[in-house]
């Protein structure tokens, strides 16, 4: 490949990325426009459509203007405090981010570990994999309140279970399954010829794992990690909501929602904060993805 | 001194079951050190199976094999042979040099020695400038050269090749054949080469082993009468053409008994 | 044929063994170590509570299940319609797709807090809208991909027949998109149950499974809460099985494995 070729391809990729970013911004603007449009057109007190009460109220209290939501960030959280809302929301998002990160890391490591055991022992794979797959279809999130209730009550040799740990445990629990399933698929994806090659070198199972199976599993592990990251965020936020865990973004959302009658734009600030949290986790995994796949051929994206 | 000795070797898959396959039956073959031997035959004649038996990737049902004076298993553990496949089988996440270093890593060589040997091999296949490139940046022919470099990295006495040039176009193929010969000549390597192509078998080998389809047997072993080292002019040599005819006749003799397919007449 | 029986045994026996051992260990751990009910309930206790409270559990299941189902159906409908629009107007496709993909990473169920304010406090509508939104994006991304990622050769062939865009849509794009739709449903169905659930944690009407779990914990009846969790799992499983069956019925012989799902 000539030097000029790779430079041209790189420029094309950059242009494509810029275009995609511009489209993303355009889509946000589109959503804002649609929001305001409904406010102009929609019924003030909510309405009926085909006999059902499904049209939301479009008055300023139920649906604040977009610019009101954005400007709310600049004003203080509560009337008596000096702290601007954006710093409160950011702190809450950061708190939840750390919990989600801990859950994500623990869940992913455990998932990877199990996938290696399953790859090594076919019997374990056959016995455990069906449950792993089924677990992804079942609402494990239902366990959230139970796990969270351990907080403050559970004691192990005098060490009391901190409430925030329940949130991370839930996040880890949800992150575990996609990683275990995806990593196993990846470990099994090494081409037969490559496995034969390693056999011809009389390589041990562990050497084959390190040098062949694991690297060829990475394209499968990365999408699983993305799923695990968003699952971990969901787990943490749900845990926060069902207990009102202090400091997290979930609690902020609930609190501000209660004040919505007096201060309608406030809850949106927290909602956007939660969105930021999700995007940050996803961005974290994407960075890891770029690093891990840096030397591989780029798949032609559609 | 024979590099590979097969006596009465048979390989039957799924013996006794409904889907039993008699891949090889009663194979006797002796390959001397430094010889270049091709295995040719229609699809299903067991040539790849035979190669894998020598490589100890599968076990024979019957008979004995001696590779480099040892059991095939010991030869594999000692890395006495290098292997190359039709798919170059390079690891896409490793650079060209690191791909060549793979067998050396497994043998526990130090990083400095590995790098040195890898560069030596790259020099041999004339790809020194591409040491830090990645496989997907290279053409098919170049990837196969890297695969051959990797196979030779441990300086093996024996080279086992399973249709390594099958996926290449005609011109690259002829070029690679010349390259392979010059490399093996320098190193004195014994080569067992599986192919579908009659001209390729005749050009490369001292002897061509013609095999029949299931159950795989050796029909005939043809001595190639080309004198001296092969070169581009060899392809116009009378001995080359008579060699091709001889092999084709032996294969046709096989074809008279069963409608076998899969031989290229290029 | 002995090999088919053999493979059946090999795929059913190990999960049964692992499952039985797991439940046995669980039971032993709780009874043997005398674990407090607020930590973990024994399988036998859970089953007992499930049977005793079945009527209540079923009632709550119907509420949550209805929310999930309505959201699933409407979300699928709008998702399919919108993806048809997107396949027609490619510029819209380029605008909407990055947003939809970004939303995958975001816990959009928090919007329920906002939706609750837009409707009356006893309404189940916010939850249904939430499920609809979640399902909508899943279906949208996948069906749009199915409609647009068609083999160029097929399209060229149709153009050589001077076929109209509508004909190409009907004869090439839509059939291509059908497996994508069903793969999306297999993801959306469990997601709808989960979302219906999680939406109940934000306040509002308290008749569904999620709220019953929290309320039972609040009065320290954790074993009963576990029974509701079991009910929830069964609901989710039922949704998944139905969507799998539908997939099998609608795409006989077709392999959906090549359509990698995007969440």
C-alpha cells in the first residue's frame, strides 16, 4: 500500500466522522424543534386521541421550553444555595459514573473469567451457557430492590455493607452476562487452521489462549463490553432510584421530579445529566475499543 | 538418511460407525533428506490427511511413521518441522515480524534473538521493508511469503506445505515456486508439498507421488527427470513436459476407474 | 439415530445437572447457614410464597405485562413505519441513525420522571410510552439496517428491469428486512418487560410487579418480594419465548444468525 493511499483513506475517515458528528447535532436540533412545535400545536391541558387520554399537556409547566431547560443549568439549585445546578448535576453524574465503572469492571472481569472456564471445559459450557443466555431475556433488574435492601442491614464479620456497593453489585450483575456470552463466542472463533498451527508448535492450552484465542476474541468482546457498560449504568441508576441513594444522579431525578410543579425545567437538567453519564461510559469503552483494535484492518462501515 | 519414513500407514475415520471414512490405506513411502516430494491426486485422495499424519496433528489407525528419526509426536514437540497452509494463517493483530516470531516465542527465545531471526527470515523472503506492517496491508503473495518465513523460522529440517499457493494468481504462483526452491536449496530442507496442480508438482519436485481417491492409496511415484537446478527456462524444458505427461497419465489411470475431479491442467 | 439422541442428551443433561446443583446449594446455604430472609430467601420458601400469593402475583403481572405488551406493539409499529420513511429519505436516515445509536448507551428510562408529570398520577400511559420509546429505537435501528443493507446486485437487477422504487421496496428491501425485524423483536420483547418494570420505580400507579416488590420489601416481607421476582422472570421469559416462536413461524428455514443485533 502506497503512502499516499493510506493518507487519503485517513482523510476520508476524518471527513466521515465529522459528517456523522454534524448529523448528530442536527438530530438534537431536530428533536428540540419537534418539542417546541408540539408546544405550539398541542393541547394545553392534555387531550384525547381516538378516545384515549394519550396526548400530553403542552403547557409550560408540563413541557418547559428548550431554552428554559438549558438556562436552568446556570441558576442555583435551591433558592438559598449558591451552588449552580450544573455543578450539582455534574457531581451526581460523577458519583454514579464511579459506581457504574466499578460494577462494569467487576462484572466484565468475572464474565471473562467464566468464559475462559467455559472455553476450557466443554462440559461447563454446555451446562452453564443456556442459563447465561436465558438470563439476558429475563428482567434481572427485578432483583434491584432486594440487593439494595442489603444496605445498612447486612454485616459480615463486623464490616457493614455500604449502600453504594449494592448499586455497583447490581451494575456488575447486569454487566456480567453479555460479557460471559460474547467472550465465549469470541474465544471459540479462532479459525481451525490457526489452532492447528499452534498444535504443530506443541503449544500448551494456556499459550494458545494467550496468543491466539484471546486476541481473536477481541472483536467479539468489544460489543459485549459496550452492552455491559450500558447495562451497568442501568443497574446503578435503578438501584439509586429504588433507594434514593444519596449523591447519585438517580436520586436527583426523583427529587427534582417532585418539584416539577414549581420548577418544571429542573428535572430536565438531571435527565440530561443521566444521558451524559451513559454517554461517558460508552465513550470510555469506545476508547478502549480503539486502543485494542488499533492494528486491525478497519471494517468498511456502512 | 531418510527424513520421513511411512510403513503400512492407514487412517480410518469413525471406524465402525455409519459414517466411516477410509482416508488412507497401506501407505509406504520413504523420503530422503533434502528431497522435494509432491503429493498430488483428486479431491478426497487423502493427501492432506497424509500431511497431517506426518505433522502429528492426527494419529494413524495402523502402520508406523518415523519423522526425522523420531516418532511424529517427538518431532512435533521438538519443532523439527515447519508447516504452511493454503490460508496464510497469519495473526491479523500481529505485525509481520511478530508473526514470524510466534514459534520462537513458544520456544522461549529471548526478544533480541527472536528479532534477529525474524529479520533473517524476512531477508530470505525479501520482505525486510515490511517487518512492521500488518498482514492486511500485504498482498496475498506477500502474506504467503511471510507464512513461509514463519515456517522456516525455527530452521526446521522438514517443511510440510498444504497447497500454499492455491489461492494465488498464476503469475504470482510461478514466482513463488522459484522463490521457494531457491530458499530450500540454500537451507537443504526436505519438503513434502501437497498440490492440485500438475505443472507445479513437476516444476518443484524430485519425485511426484500420485494418489488415488478413497480409500487413499499411492498409485505411482514418478521420478522427475529434470537435470540440475530449476529456473525459468525449465518451464520450456522437454523433461518438464514429459514429466507433466507422465503425471497426467498416472492420474488418468486413476480417472479411468473413478470419475475423479479436481486436477488443474494449467 | 443414536447420534441424534446422543446430542440431545449432551445438550440437556449438563444444564439440568448444573441447575439442580445450584438450587440445592442455594437451599443448603440458606437453611444451613441460617441466612436472614432480608438477605436471601431459600428456593423452597420462594416457591411456597409464590404459590400462596399466586392470585396477587398474577394480577400484578397482568398490569406490568399489559404495559409491556402495549408498548411493544406500538413501538414496533412506529419503528417499522419510521424505518420505511428513513429508507425512502436517506438524508433523514443519516440524521436519525447516529442519534438512535447514541441513545443505546443512555438510560432513557429516566424520562419516565418527566412523562409522569405530563399525565395524571394514576395513569399507566407514561409507562406505556416509555416502553414504546425503548422498543421504537431497537426496532428502528435494526429494521432500517435490513431495508438499506441489501445486496447491490439485487438492486442492480431490479433496475435493469426498470422497476420502480416502490417495487424494489416491496420485492427486495422488505423481504430482506424481515429477519432483522424478528431479531429485533427477540431483543425488544425482554427489553419491554424490563422497561415496564423499571418505570414503576418512579412513582405513579402502584399496581405492577415492580412496585409490589418494593412495597413488600418496605414491610420486610422479603420472601414475598422474591416470589414477585420469580413472577417477573416468568413474564420476561414468556415474552421471549413468544417472540422466538413468532420468528420461527415467520421465517421458516431462514437463518437469523447472520443479522447481528444492535442494541
